[in-house]
């Protein structure tokens, strides 16, 4: 069996993508998830368990430009390293039911496309109409399952219960929380050593760029060693500066993530 065969998971027609959203407490994971869904972000509560949201995301094929969009990857605030993915190890199937009985479980489905998400994020309007789900010939619908897991230290021990079948890891950082950058670096490094996350695309979101004392995404990339550490060499990753408050940076980041995952795991 060739490496390509191992890497390209054929997911039949379902085109489902599982995204795991992790990061320290107060990083902005829930706010970002809400922004993706076009929901107001003014009032968010700490996540004491997890929340699952579903987002239908439409990608337009080459003729309509979306697939060809470069996402501003050459901009000052963004760095990418696209390398060959390492083979996924044999993944032991584990039951995702975990021992955190008090978990919040919230499931919502929203239909959206890239153009819509831009509008949604910038205006906080209600989610776009379901008409978006009626794809044209040049469009492909992907169903994103967003798993937002609490980041408090007592909950981090349970993160491992959610690793299974993760296609993309969104790691959110409070860019103004300079004192905890070392802890951030340690937590991310530990995550990337997990066998069940070996094949996952990594999107680092340097959140809270609206705050004056926020580190830039370049500074955070240096703190994390994204360009220097060996563990990132065989990983598809990107870092985007963003703000869950304004929505800045989020559409491009999500588009990059979906593009990377879909080109990696779907054959058709
Ligand atoms: N200024 C600013 N504040 C933000 C931003 N994103 C989130 N916040 C605030 O940061 C706090 C934490 O946001 P959450 O979305 O709850 O963070 P979380 O990572 O889900 O936190 P846990 O559930 O504890 O893991 C809230 O007060 C948010 O309003 C941002 O981009 N800019």
C-alpha cells in the first residue's frame, strides 16, 4: 500500500470534517466558534465540558476562484509550512464517551459558505439561509464538526478523549497572555506528540489581535518554534493572527484549514 493510499482517507460521499478546538482557558475558543457560526460573542461563559457545533461549508471549485485563493499566506501576519504529511499510525478505536459526566453537549447545524462567513463574521448577522446548502455543479459542500473543549487546567486532562478521527486541530492562543506562552508551547508540543493527532492539520490562531499588548503571529510563531522545531517539519500547519471580537483573520484561516484538509483526505 503506497503512502498516498494511506494518507488519503476516502470518506465516501459524506465529506465530513472533524475539527478539534483546543487551547488554554480564556484563549477565545468559544468566541471563535460562535463567530464562525455567526452568533453574538459579547457574552461567553467558560466551557466546563465541551460543545459540538456543525457548520456546512461550501467550497467553490477553480472556475469560481475560491479554491485558487491564496489566503494571503504571504502576508506579514501569516506563515505556513506545507510539507508531506507523515503516515498515520494504526489508530486504536476508542469510545469518545468519557468520564467527564458533567459535559455540556450542544449541537447546532449552520449552513454557510466562504462569502457568507465573511459577511457573517463582520456583521454578526443571523446565519445565512439554508439556500446555501443547494450546491451548484462547481461547488462542494463539507460538513464541519467543531468540537470546542474547555481549556481550564482541570479539563485539559480530558482533551485526549476527543482526539479520535480528528482531521484538523485548531489551537487558539490569547496573544496578550505573554506570561503563559511557555505553558502554551508545552501544551501544544504535548498534543502534537499524540499518535491519534499525527495526521491532523494544525491551524494556530493567534487570537485577541485587537488588544494593544498582543504579540503578533510572527512573534508567537517564534515562541512556539513553529519554524525551527522538528515536530513541525512533517506537519501541515499555519498560523493566523485573528480577533474573535472583530472577526479579523478568521475567514482566511478557516478557508486555509478546509482547503488543506480536503486536498489531503478526500480523493473525489
Ligand atoms: N479583546 C478580545 N477578547 C476576546 C477575544 N476572544 C475572546 N475574548 C474574551 O476572552 C474571554 C474568554 O473567551 P472564551 O471564548 O470563553 O475563551 P475559551 O478559550 O473558550 O475559554 P475556556 O472555555 O475557559 O476554555 C471572554 O471574556 C471573551 O470575551 C478577542 O479576540 N479579543
